[in-house]
């Protein structure tokens, strides 16, 4: 379904983007990669995962991983507000949620308005997470590359964080079993 | 009659019969004197012949018919049992398989002419030895009962009507002289002449098929007429080269007998039915949804404290449980469904590769979900092919290495808790890890630097990357470097794992571990911090309250004594949140067990037992060794299912 939407856009000379706020910045994701936008609901935390993995939610019976985008980009955490939303994105067949401060609007831009990402964007955000920069009147929108947010390498990185960061005793070592005589 | 409706069950049955025949042939190949196997084979092919005839699959009928002839002669020792005969029979089974596949795919049917002439040759050459020219015929003359059994319903109806009308109905067997060059031409003449005096209800074989079989000189017709037997025979003898005519009148009595036979068959056929797997899937999903719904209703009811409601709900719960039990039961099939296909496959591949291989199958009775079994079939074939092609060495190489001449491949299934584990091990040459690593570097799958940093297991897992192969030669079945990566991603997508262990010169063992698709399990719900977690009940040995004094620290580990056993103790608060649960009243611990290792887990609270629907988790969560999945609780929130294996 999402792919179809993508195809239609290519025919026209316009790209539709869902824009959202994170701190002082405005980001956007290609509409084709957005499955839906939901309000914050009870998120079940999953221990021993990278800290930006907030947990899982029940999205109509489907267990969906939710990541905190502020933590993902090493921004300061803030109190969640009524404005906070979870954007459910799709990469391939994999679905995941992203907590953002607020969703602002769906914008239509011409592909010409999208410039390649500069080397240094902000202190926190690596340019590899970006597809490009959209220059709008009075606003600069960073177009996110969803694939890299949860790419294989990223996940491998996350795994390492989860494995070594926990300081756990519960490593899969030999079982200890002492019998007393 | 809508034939296509019956074809579906015919195909299903026929495929089972093919598998059975392959199995029996393998037995016969090893033991030519096994009369039981021979009799079983005969019975199976006879059934196939019958059903294919009913549905009008004449090609299948012809081939099975000839195979039956051959078997009959083998059974009566008219023909010696030799490898040649076995090979022809194998070929016959293959041809039948193609034909049945053609029926399934509604493709144009083959005649299997090559096979038919081979089968005929095997029959004829023996016949010549006995110098009995009269039996030099490819076609069996069926008796009346068989032919009536083969009739299509509308033909049966016509026949019944004709008998009722008082017509002379008879089965006429016409044998054409063996010098005749064009049997079908003579048949055409006879058919044409007879039509003037009555109606041909059925001919065997069909008119178009007469003469197609090499050496076939006879055909049979069911004819109804107002003339008498002699008059009709005269008509037939007008056609040249007719050697003999046998007429057998059909009266109502024999017809009735057949009807009775058919009736008793229908009754026994009602014990099992074939159901589309998709329907079973849908049913299972519905049961799952229903259970979640039930949990919700129960929670609401617990707030109302209405006794009648509780009683009614209890009954409803029990019914749902039963329903779930039966639905799961319906989906379970023994793993043998796939295993039994392998002996034949391995035999053929071993023969092609000039290798001797013993295939040992173990645990075929382990039952698993039908859907899952279908999913893993191809992967097992891949792994077996790898073992045959790259694992087992040719006989001479094995002798040189001081091994048994014949290699052994062991395919074994067993259960580990709810997991299903399938091992495929061979006693072949093992995997050369260095060569594998080199191949992966050459392919660009891994950099030299990264490869150096890898341990043996990590290097072995390079095998699962696309395009990596150590095979020097590409054979038709494997070596192209596709396969293992497909296996790996397939098993992964099912939530399972693949492991390799190899010992150069001694062999390789691949282990597939599959999660239960038992979508519904019993679990103990516990609290840790603010969250609810589920522990699969099959891992829970008991729950205990322990005092602080019972806990001792050995090295970095907490241990405690349960009766005469010292168990490691993990505080899940500490493990999951980094906070400790040490209050004075004592500690709630769950003793869990996996692979016969027991540990204690300290939790905040026990909530209770409940049936939960296991949901898979996506992507990176699946990599977590602490959780095997998640479930949705009655209030709609998610609870992670703890994988006890992380602690044992």
C-alpha cells in the first residue's frame, strides 16, 4: 500500500512529507514510509535493550517496537505532553514507532527543493540519518532517512550496547549446580 | 459429478500413495525377498489404479496397471527380482508422480510411453522365456466387477436403465490377432458396426487409447442391445483379424452387488476428511482472538462479582480451552510427513554422486504444526543436499581416510521444552573453515581485517552469507553458493536458529531450533517494577518464598539452598531495572527450569496463571536473549515473555 502511494508521487512532480518537531528542529519523513500516527499510550518497557528503545505497544494486536527519537539523536529528554505522538514508520515489512514532540503537518514540496544533506547538520545528528534538507520559507526541514534509523549496522550497534551496557550477571555461562553431600 | 471436486482429494491421496510406494521400494531394494513389502506395494498401486480409473485418469491407470502386472509376476516368481526391475518400478513411481502433478496443475497429461515400453519389455521378455505366446500381451483382461467399479456415475446410470428396460447388456472382450498392425483401426470398425445394433456404454481402454499400448491387442466394451449374443458376435467377426470374443452378460444382480460395495466404502471414507490448511489457520487465529476477548470479559466480570455470571463464564472458558486444544491438535502432524520423502531423495542423489550413504531417521513421530512443517521442508532438503554433496566423501576417499565405506547422514528430531530441534549430521569431511573464510573474503562479504578478528564459530557462520561456497565444482544440486543463506533467513523468519558444528575430517552437524508455533501457552504472570511479565509455565518448576539468610554469595553470584540443591539466584529487578528487591518480609522466587538446569528468579509479585497468546516481536527485539516473544494482556497492554534460557 505504502509503495503504491510512493509510485503515485513519482508521477507527479511533488513529494509529500510528514513533518514533526523534535526540540527546536523540524524533521520530515516521506509519507510513503509512514503507516500511521497514534497518540501516546501505555508503552511496555523492554529491559536490556539500547536506551533509546522505549518499549513496545499493542498496535491493534501487533506488537510494535517504539523508539524515543530524542534519545536516538542524543537530545535532552523532556516531559511528554499532549502534543507527543508516535509516528508508525515502515521499513520494508518492518514496522516501528517513533516518539516525537509533536507532529506538525503534511507538506508538499517539489523534489528540486530538497538539497543533499550538508556534512555537519547539528551537533547531534549525523548526516547519514538524513536524505536531504528541505528549504521552506522561514523554515529548514530535515528529511529523515528511515532506513538508517534502524539499519542493520545500527541494530548491531544497539545489540552491543544492550549486551555490554547492562552490567548483568546473567551471562549465558555454564550452569552452576552444586550438590551438597 | 463434478470431477474436479474429487480430484483434490485424489491428488492428496495419490501423493501419500507415492510416498508409501517409494518407501516400500527402498525396502525391496535392500531385501528382494520381503514379501510383505511386495504385497503392500501391490495393494497401494492397485488402489491408485482403481481411483485413477474412476476419475478417468487413464494415463495413470495404464501405468499403474502395468506396474501391477509386473508386481504380480514378481510375486508369483514368474519373473526374477533384480535391480533392473527395481529401477523400472522407481521410474514408474516417478512417472506417476509427474502425472499426478500434471493433474494437480491441470497441465496436459503425458502418456509415459518410454516407461510403458520398458514395463512391457520387462513383462514380455519373461513371457518369452516361458514360451507361452498366448500371455504375450500387455493388457490384462478385467473381470466384470472391476469394470463396473470403474464406471462413471452417468455410465452406471445408463447401464442400470438399460438393464431395467430388459436390454441384453453384456461385457464383450475382443481380442485382435497379434499380426494385426493397426489395432485401433480394427477397433474403429467394430465400434462403427456395433453402433448400428445398440449402444456402447463404456470401452476399456477408452476408444482413443486402444492400440496405444505396445503389445496391446484386446479391448473390452459394455454393450447394450436388443439383439442376442450370437448375432452380435457375428457382427464383430465381420471385421478381419478378430481372434476371439468373450461375452459375459450383465444382470441386475451383479450391479447391485457393486452398489453395495460402493456404499460400504463411502461409510469408511468418512472417518477422515481433508481440510484446507488456510481454513485451519483462520480457525486458530479466531480462537486466539477469542481467548484474548475472554480474558477481557473475565476481568470485567471480576469487578461485578455476580455469581451466575461467574459460573457461566467458567463454562465458557472451559469450552474455549477445549476448542483451542482441538484446533491445535488438528494442525499437528508427525514430522515423518516430510522425513519419509528423504530416503528416496538421498538414494537418488547418492547414486548420482557415486556415493554410498545410509540415511538414519530419528524422531519421525515428533509432532509439529503443519504450517511450520511446510515452511521448513525446503530448508531440510537444502541441508541434506549439502551434506550429501559436500559432506560425505566418495567411497574410495572414505576408505583411504580409514572410514566406513558408506557415509551416514543422521536426521533426527526431538523436543527441547516446547522447541523443536532438528539435527542433520554427517560423518563426512567437515568444513574447512580457513577456505570458507578465504572464499568469503574473495566474495567481498567480509574484510580480511574483520575475518581475522573472528572466532571459529563466527567464521563458520560466514557460510550463511549469500554467495559464499567452498565447493570446487558446481554440481546440479548444490555448490552455487545459494542455499544456506536462504535456509538461514527462512529459519530466522520463523523465529528459529541454525547452528553449525564441524570437525574437519569427522563431519558436520547442523542444528535447527524452531520455536513452538503453539500460539497459545500457559504462563505464570509476574510483576517486576511496574511491568508485568510472563513466564512460560512449562519452565516453571515451583514458586517459593525465601529468606535473606538462605541467600549466599559465591563469587559474584547469589546462590540459595532449596532442599538439598544449591541453585543460582537472579534478582530480576536487578537484571531488568538495576534496582534490588530486598525487603524484610522475604523474597518471592520462581524456580525455573530449562534443559534440566534450574535457577531461581526473584520477582516482585506473582500475579497468577493464565493462558496467553504468543505474539512474535519484530526486528531487533527478536535478538534479545531475554525475551522469546510478547503477549497482549486483558487490558490491552503488552507483556514480554521471558526466555528462561537467558538465565540457565
